[in-house]
């Protein structure tokens, strides 16, 4: 059963935007241009570059989370295969530590950023826009919340047997639909990374980075763990992708023959994928 193979994980990240709607400035702009309800003027309270390290750390968290989980519900909960749990936990803890370090660095430099804003914003500067450093720190956080995958048998309500059977049947159908969506997500990832490889390798003039192979290698490494339904096509695709994941980027750059050979493998993988409009 699925609830024995995976769990649901919800990643939540909060960041201070450092933007403030200035009603007075917005009103002045509309007045000067003879406009009404034309837009909103938002002040950038601190230098945008100061927040980039935090944003980068947040993006790394989301990227890793999304690559090692599968879509499940529209509210952000995603499936994490049990086989990936230990590695996921360790890696996400490191990424979270990096995020928290970047936040501490920002908070430490926050008083100086506020002073700089006095000159940068001119008459738009308003000290009331700036909470103290302790409150700013609370605007940044990362939470990773696990929960079990519910099954139709978990559903309990005081209704008749016929109604209970109908509800459980609907729940089972919903679970199957979500499982199919998760499998299709893996196919889409394969199509994206292998398609990009084919696009680069089929063009003799194309220049590519090592990430061309790294992206295939990283996906290849988790396909079997993400294959929670034991889909035979995914098992086959994993096997067919082996040469793509193991080839050296340097070899592809210096050997026209090997480049053409690997491109043929990429084409074969792409040909095995189901149509994009499959449900």
C-alpha cells in the first residue's frame, strides 16, 4: 500500500519582502499624471542585494524538495518515498542550516541597512517602516512537516454501509488519480532533462555545461525510489538512461562519435515516453 511506501511532506518558507506600499507616493504619482487607480508605488526598504543570499538558500530548499518528492495535493503536500527519507532529512537539514545562517547574517547587518536606506530613499524614508532586528528575524523561517498518507480505510463517519462504500470508492479513485499524476510528473521530468540533452547533442555547434549530464544523473538516481507504483515503463526508462547518466561531459565535448552515440540513446528514451496528453 502507498502509505507503507511513502509519506506526505509539506515545505513552508517565509521571507521578508522588504517592500512597503507608500500610499502618499502613489497618490502623488497619480496626481502628477492625472491618473486614478493607476497602480501602487512600493518602496524597497533595504538594498535588494542584501536579501539575495537568503532567496538563493530558499530556492535551493524548494529545488531539492521538489526533485525528491512527487506532487500529491494542491495545498503543497508532496509524496516522499520512504527509500529517500534518510537522505532527504539529512540534506534538507543542511540546506535549512544554510538558510538560517544567511538570515543571521542579514539580521546582523540590518541596522546598517536601515541607516543606508535613510540616504537612498530620501523623503520616502519612514522609520515606522522598519521593525527592530528581533522582529525582522521572526519573518524568516523554514518548516518541514511530515504526515502519513491517508487511505480509504482511515475514513470514519457515522453513515450507512451503502454510503460508506460509495465514499470509500470515491476516495480510492482520488488516490489512484493522484498516483497517476505523480507517475506522469516523473515522465515529464525525464522528457525535460533528456530532451534538453538531445537538443544540445544533436547540434554540433551547441555549447553545454557539465550540468547537462548532471541533471540526467541526478534524476536517474531517484527514479526507482520515486516509482511508488512499480510502473514497468519507468523501470525500463531507468535502465535505458544508464548510458546518459554515466557518460563524461568531457567525452561528449571531444568525441563526435560518442556524442552521436549518446544522442541516439537519448532519442530512444524520448521515443519510449508516453504522449504528453496522456492521463
